[in-house]
């Protein structure tokens, strides 16, 4: 979803918004086609809270390299703080 949501800011900046929306929706549809079955499979082992926190961990793990390497944005200390917050969430939601 990171690519679908943000890549148009770099790649389609000179195009009308509706072209960026169609391209983003096309990418997002493909990811949703993967995510829905993954959630159904994951729900057999994890509860909803655990699935959500897992999604956030994956999002942050994808977002930070995307921002730094693809979008050429500087690495910020805020990303570390966000990662620590997510790590705390992982601890609390997965402890038994």
C-alpha cells in the first residue's frame, strides 16, 4: 500500500489527480487481493488485535526504506520513536 499511496507524489506529479487515483487504486487492488486471504489464514492462529499490530509492523518496515531510498527523504529520528512504540504494541498484544 505504501507504493500505491505515495509513489504518485514522485512519479505522477505532473498528471491530473484522477490518473494518479486510478493508478493507485490498481496497485492497491492487487495488494488487497493478497491481504484478504492472508488475513483469513492468519486469523486461524492470531486474533484481530494481533493481526492489526502485525500489519502496522509490516507497514513501518516497508515505509521507512521506501521513504529513504525511493522518495529520497532523510531518515528521521521520529521513525525510531515510531518503531519503539510499535515494538511496545507488539509486546503487549502478543504476550500471553
